[in-house]
C-alpha cells in the first residue's frame, strides 16, 4: 500500500486522458494560457517518465522521460499557446521532403488538425494537455531528425559508423528556443545550421527529384554503334541535349551538329566520372543507358541516403574544419565555411574500412613514432632492426620475445624518413585509432580508386596540410620552419591554438555549388543496409540523459538507516539491466532510451578504449 500511496496520484491524469474526461487545471482555468505552471501536466509527465512506450489519443510518444525533462526545464508550463505556432511547425514539416525526410514521421494529421483557427481553444482541458504533449513530441522528432538524422548511424552499421547519444539538454535547449520565439518559423529554420556540402546536395534533390526534371522530357538516345571523337552520327545531336540537361554542355550549338568533337568528348568524360563510369570519353552502351535514365527512382533515393549521412555529423559545425571525403578519396580544409585547400588521400580497403565519425584535431606531430596496433601486431612473425620491441610493463627492450604477443610487448618504429607514418601525423584522439598521416607509398596517389590503407587516411601533401592547418588562425608556420623541424628527425608535438573538427564522411553522392551531381561506386558496400533502413520506420531517438535523482518514498525515509551526507547521489535501479560499473573519469554513465526491440531504459556507457593494454610511447595507429 505504501507504493500505491506514493504513486497512485500520478495514475489519475493518465486515466482521465485516456478516457477524454475533462481535467481541472491551472492552465485550463486560465483559458489556455501557457504562462502558468500546470500541476496536472506535471503529474501526467511524472507518471509516464519511466513507463516505456506511451500513446496519447492514438499518437505514440517517443520518450516520456524526455518530455518530462523538457517540461520540467520550463516549469511544467504548456508549450503550445496558439494555432499560429502550430501552423509554423506544420509548414516546416510539410517542407521537409526538400531534405529527403517524410512529413508522416511528425504526426502530420495532428498538426493539420490543431493548426486550424481556434482548434486549441475548442479542446477540453484534458484534450488540451494531451495535444500539448503530441505537439512537443512532433517537435522533438523533427528537430532531432533535421539536426542529427532520421536513422541512428550505429544501428545502421555498428562496425563502421560511430556517434554517441545526443545529450537531452541539447534537444531541450533547441526546442525551448522554438516554443519561446516570437517568430516560430524562423526559429525552426535555425534548428540546423546546414553546411555548404549539404545545401549543394539538397539543391540537387530539389532540381532533379520532381516532375520538373528536364531529363524526363527528352527523347531517349537510340542504341547504336560505339562512337568516339571524330565520328559523325545523327545520335550526336541527342547526346548533346542530354549532356546539356545534366549541366555538362553549354547552350551554344556547334557548326557541325552531328560531329563528335573534342568539346563533346570532354563533356562526356565529366559525365562519366560523375556517374562512376569508365571515363574514356566514348559513347558506349553503359554511357547511353546512364544518359537516358532520369534522376528518379534509384538516383533520387541515393541523394536522400547521402543527405541522411551528412546529417549524422554536421550539427553545429564552426566555420573551420577538415572534411575527409572517404568515397571521393580527398581531404579538404574548410575555412569560413568554404573549401580553402584540398589534397588526395588513400583510405581503408573494403576489409579494413575507414570508419565514419567526427572528432577534434588537437595537435600535429612532426617526426612521429609508430606503435604497431594489435590488429597488425598479432599477425607478425618477426621485425626488422628498424623497430624496437618493448616490454609493455617496463618500457624496456624485450629481446627474444614473441613479437605477435601484443599483450606482453609493443612494437615501436622510431621517427625518421623510413617511418611508416612518414614525417607528420595529425592527432584527433578517437576510439578507432584512425588519424591522418604521411606515407611511404607515394605511388598510390596516382590511382583513381585509392582504397589501400588499414583504415587510416594517408595524405598526399601532408607537410602542406600541416602548414594550412597551423596557419588557420594566424600566420605562424611556413615551409622553411616545417622543413627545419622535419630535418631534425626529432619528434615534436605542436598543439593547435583551437581544436579543429575533423569529419570522416563516406558519401556515394555529392553535388557542387551549381547542383551538378556526382555519383560514386559504393566501394564499401554500405548503401544496401542504409537503403533498407531509410525505407523503413525512423530509428528510436538515442538520447543521453544525466543519471536521475531517485524518487523517495516518504514512509521509507522514516525507517531507513543513517542519512547520506548532503549532496550524495544514490544510484537509481534500472529494471531489466545489469548494474552499471562505476563510472571513471570522463563523461560518466548516462541513460538512454533502449533499442526498438526492447523499449524502455538501457545503459549507455562511455565507449571503451580500443585496447585496455597500456601503450609505450604513442598510441597505436592503423596505417
């Protein structure tokens, strides 16, 4: 009975809501005013905080716990005070197909019904309370999807996608800015600060995703013999029209319309590169098929898939960052929101893929050592004199040891011209042991498909990259000074003035500033899983919560032992999960909504390090 006396008052509002019965509340008596705290809103939210899936009026709520914290942060005041505010959210939702999203994911019917004039005022207090929760849930889903993606990247591909839970406070702050804004529509538009590469691809979706796509109105190029530069053929006229529709050929007509000239060959090669075809500049069967295919169906879906990939990592990007385009085998330094400098890179093989994640570069290391990672070391049978074999416990030389025993010894290559990492390494500490660095294998940069590494990103012009990065804030380094440091053969760490975000993106579709599309081969085979997920329901939102303070039964307090000192946190039990290990230094333990197969709360622990083995010298790096 003690349990019922403690919790029973929380169950009444849920029962009334489910029956549609009127509630007397401070908000209702104030004619729908959102200025006052609503005790029944608070009671309702406390009752659904830990209940798992909750449906109100046939509308499923994503996270009762999040809604309880959102409303708690605003003093348990209702958030939706006018049909105009609802209408602004409805407009944003109806326009979300421009981002490759689906309006049906955001309670579209509810938004349309409640955006009508006087729709909120006509509700009973109980219905008004339920409507407020439904609208906030729609805003939660929309704001999360537009900022962080419709799908959880880790759920799509746990092996190669890495991103933590989104802090609840981040979402609470962004939602509060929307519901508190005088101009709700503008506040919704400012939820996501979308970078140039996202806007370029979004523009391409707008231009090619609808019925206005000019490619849909063209007569298909007829089949025929293979054409090369110098040939004359009536089909050449149609080839030019299709290339013009793709943005690869200008409006000027040549003197000989049926002549396959040098200008047409160059335009055809650009088109072939964009569509991942052999860029031979000849008109063969595969090129004709690609030219004849409107950018509908599979290509539009591919654009949507890559917009989703971009959302996984782009939130709150500053003006300066490093963009590693894994699928394009390029790295770009972005300054003030635009590409400032670029270089070719070599990325991981299909078996040792370069993962997708975001981190922050902290320093540049000239003349680095290389500690062989366990994944490589365990396959080694011996080492040359260029390496040192060190006891992991003492750091001293371990002569005669089994070099494959990565638990006992580490293999370290000293700095110098023959070091596997070359002359410079760019450090952004991460759990995947992936970095940017120099390489000894310079010849691989001449290849068109550059997927040869063990997962790290090898840079063609690493010393220039170091100069660009070290001078982002103010001129400090030039090639003369870098050359002097490199020539010393001594390891030198140079911390960055400010940490620099590094994004490792795997993209199979990209567009330039004019909306011209480029499609890449799916070298890692990641597209099918993403396509299946994108055509299904959205992922459950992975939200990171601070560990809660426990609810206390007043009767239990009287019979309990000595009280804890003031400020002591008593961990709350989590039903259905093993006890969490003690949190060490760092972010600590957070609670998140569980996976769809097991709704409710699950533990979201800080990621474990790549290896619990203590390292001698620099941490291991995948080449």
